C-alpha cells in the first residue's frame, strides 16, 4: 500500500466523538478507534490530539475568566483521551495517553522521548490537555507535538472536507482550495484552523492536511494523500 506519510499527527475534532448518546457517543468512539486501527494496520505511526469542544469549550463560558475557561477546555480533551484510549483497547490497538496537565493514575506526563519510543513500538500516542497553557489552541498543540515526535504531517480531521476560500456554511458558492501555501492561508484570513498553528508549521516546513474525518476510510485516505487540502 502506498503511503505518503509514515508518521502522522492527527488532530481530531471533539465533535467526531459526540452523537445521540451524548458528548462521548459509543458510535463516535468506535468509529474513531476503527479509523485509527485501519491506518495503524497499514503501517502508519500515529499520534493523536483531540479537541474538547464536545465536552467543554472555553469560548462558550463567557461568565468565567478566560484562564478558567481554557483550563476547563483542556480538561475536556483529557476526558476525550481517556475515552478514546478505552475505545482503542476494545479494538485491540495499544495506546499511550500523555497529558500536558499532571493527572497521576490517569495519564502520564507529556514526554517526547517516551512518545517517540512508543510510536516506534507500534503504539498510538494520545496527547491530551493541549499544551497545558491557556490561550493556546489544540491546533497549535498538534503542530508542537508533531514537531516533537518527528511527524511528517499534521492531519486535521473534522466534518469539513478541506479548506475553502470562504466559510461554505455562510457562502455556498465558496470554492475549495486543494493546495495553498501557509502565507496564502494567513493572507486570506482563513479560520479552518488556528493561524498560529499554520505559522509554526510553516517555520519548520511541516505540512498540514485538512480533511473530512467522519467518513469510513478517510484517515487512511488522508495519509495516502488522496483527500483533503494541503497547506504547505
């Protein structure tokens, strides 16, 4: 099987884990675990960062100080990490959960050397709690973790199939952009992912692929370079 990327960092939107059963939907968890299993079975070494919007989004808590809201959001990603670890275990995929916020007995502290060793051993590495700092998105955390473990690409998976010249929900005539440079992305003021993440990735020559992740086989197709918009 032809793979464009052998080691990838996948940023999965928290909404992919939600569904009729609530923020941690059984079907959503099984689906994400099966997608990861398929890519791992094809020989891809995978790190995973999940968003936390299905549990709690800091920006949706204006009655709290921003630092508190961001802390709650980071803890939401840790909850997702625990749930996804169990879902992966159920489908026979070994994983390691690392958290930027200390949580002994639940997750180990982020350690890039341990993460690299786990990837090389064939384990999926789950990175939770963003960077551990407020005012930093999980998009930026995904880029930082990718650079730390030597990933070849960041794959941002959500329910949007790529980068568009405008928000397709607002402007149905907006055209998809299959490929663009980081400078073009930032100049257009696009908001599919955090501009800081794009800028950091650009500084280090790290490509980002934005793809639709709620369709069967999409993650494997993304690491094969078959779908999504490439920023790089």
